[in-house]
């Protein structure tokens, strides 16, 4: 079923919308949650919460042209909130790993200097990602949006682990330069 047809089901408050969403995107939603939570039962719970939140969010939202991105964003936020709630050491370690990788190219949260709004900062990162080649962008997004492991990314794009690590390293360096050029204090 096409995304626009699924959205029409949501807009018409037809419960088949959830089943169709599950059939089309369930595995991907579960995978995002599992990458963050590192626990299958917690990932299943977040997947189910994603369906509930999408049911409650459509309407007013109408993501006909970006349904998967809409669902992925919900899943990601729910999973991260779940991590904070559970506050388990293993889950903390996963998030700390990503934070350490990005700490040189993101502003510190306690930085008292005037900074860009979250929206403006997001726009800068989006602009940067549009300027780099597809392979680098895809690897970067899989790592820092979907929280895929280096091994998963390497398998997905048929690269060696070292190539993925190198690509991420160079992309982070370029991002840092780009943000500094745009006036973001790191």
C-alpha cells in the first residue's frame, strides 16, 4: 500500500492504518528501537508506542510525502526517552559512544555563548548533509540517526569496517569545519 493511502486511513480514523503501517514499516521501526535500546522486548514496546503516537498525531500532521521519516522520528524519540527512563548502564554506554564520536563537532550544551536555535542548527546539519556525496551522507545518517553499528553499516553498504570508520571520521571533521564557518561556537 502506498504511503498516501496509509495516511488516508489514519485521516479517516480507520484502524487498518496501524496494520498497514506495521506491514510496510514494522521491521524498520523495530530495528531503530532495537539499535537504541539493545533489548528486543523494549524495542517491541517502543514499536507499539510508535503506532499509538502516530495514531494520535495524524491528524493534525499529514506526512503523505514522508511517512517513514515521520515514524522513524517518533520511534527514535520514544526509544531515547525510554533509555532515560530505564537509565540502565548498558543503554547509557550506547548513547555515550555516539556522544563521544560527535562531541568535537557539536556545541556543548552548557556553552553560554549565543547559539543558533535547535531549528536553525538542524537546518545547518541538513544543508551540510545535502552537500556531501550520497555514500558519506547515507553512512552518517545510518550511524547518527538510526544508531546502526559500524558492522551493520559496513554490511549494508558492502564496505569494510575500517572504511566506514574512516568515512565517519572525515565527515565529522568536515561537519565541524562547516559549522565553525557558519558561526556555530563549538
